[in-house]
């Protein structure tokens, strides 16, 4: 039997109950030891639903539990910093939902606190753990589509009528770039294997939705003249796509961020032919749980410790560009 990581769930958001908790229970390495909420009634109900032994009516109680090794934080974005820092202080490893913070400064503070505490911190980009990502990277590395020239990424949905949605609260880290734009931005950094040099973004800031960016589109410049062209939105027709363009071909990846089993295939266009690649299917949330545990137990993590900070710097630059209507350079420090 694989070594087990004992998880505490810090909040009962739908992403936790609908995706992450079932995945931890399905994983080879995870056990859910406790669930916490700001109300004991809610955490008790969730604990009963999942057969979890302990329920707490506060996050402090969860962090004080000596039987918990790691916590998963699905709280609203503006609460990530506080509870990552407090989890690190309590000696708990942390899987925190994306985006990890409201700024790169916060992200750097969180990463440093976890480093000093000797705990593993990861940002919950579950799609990175799907095995087809490794397969895509291998195709690119082999040069099957030649030299990379550009990446096109889209992630949109329409939930604009629900004006009470926390994603539309500016002070809470709302907006399309934080919610879904972060996916193509992180994917481009991953597939290019480089950090961006500049960003130019246009956005719709809606007064009806607390002035958050409801739709954004832009150009992100990478070294060597290559680029990401992307759009994201919470006020547009539902769609997802990644296209990786090279000198000798292109790769089209439907459902790049939510694929599991039957929808894991992608298409390689070369020499006038189209090849359907039946990528390995998986539940990326299960893989995320097992990869996180492996990193805690000493394996190389899927993403470097600095990755959340670098991704947050890019999101910041995109937001700044959209607000100021100008190209923003990402300076190297």
C-alpha cells in the first residue's frame, strides 16, 4: 500500500465537494481526515456525506489537529494569503486553489513562508497533472511540428446574470483573468518553457459586476518573438481551446483544461494530414492529489516553488495593461 497523506479540507466550496474530495478518496495516497467550515452544521454534513471522521466549525481547529498533514484551501481568492500563511505556521503542507493570491507580492510572501516552514505549497492547476500534458510536451520537444511560433488559448463561459457570484466581487479577487484567463496564461508558460517579456490586454470592465474584468483578450510576448494570443471571459459563449503552432505543423487541443477520459484526445496537423492522438485518459484531480503527496514525500514537484509567483506576475501585468490601455513590460529582477 502506498504511503498515505492525511488531508484536511478547509472550506466546503463546490470545487471541494464536487471534484477534489472525491479525487482524494480515489487517490492511492490520500485520506481525508477532517473537514472544516465556518459553521459546524455545514462541515458535519459534508463529513457525513464523505464518511470523514472529523468535522470542525473553524479553520483554526483544523490547523491545530496533529493528525492532519496537509490542507486543501478552496476559499475565495482574497482569503488565500491568510490561510496559507497560517497553515504554514501550523506545519501543514498546502494545496491552494488558483489563483494563489491577489498579487505577486502576496504569492511571494506565501511561498517564502512555506519554504521557511519546510512545507510543500502547490497551486491547484489540476490540468497540468493530466497525462496528456506530458504527451503534448514530448511531441513539441521531438520537433514533430517544427519550431514553436505561437500559442492560441481560449477559455470562456457566460454566468453574467448571477450578479451575486463571488467571482464578480472586485475586492475578493474577482474577474475573468483571475478565474479562467489564468489557465491559458499558465499553459503558455508551461509549453513555451519560458517566462513572458510583455503583455498587452483589452478588457470589458462591467459596472454591473463590481467593475471586474468580465472579458479580456490579449497578446503575451515571450522570448524569441513567439507569443500567446488569448481570450477569456465570464460573459461569452462557453468554449475552451489550445492551439500550438509550429513551423511544420500545429496541435489542436480541445477541452485543454477540463478533460478527463473520453475527451482527452488531441489532433496533430502535419504534412497536410491530421492525426488524432488518443491521449492517456485520467481524472486530473486524482493525479493532482497523488502528485502532491509524492512531492511531500520527496519526489520532484510538478511545478517549481516559484511558479505561482511567476504566474501571478503575468496575471498582474495583464490586468494592469487592460486598466491602463498600454503594453506592460515584465521586468526581470
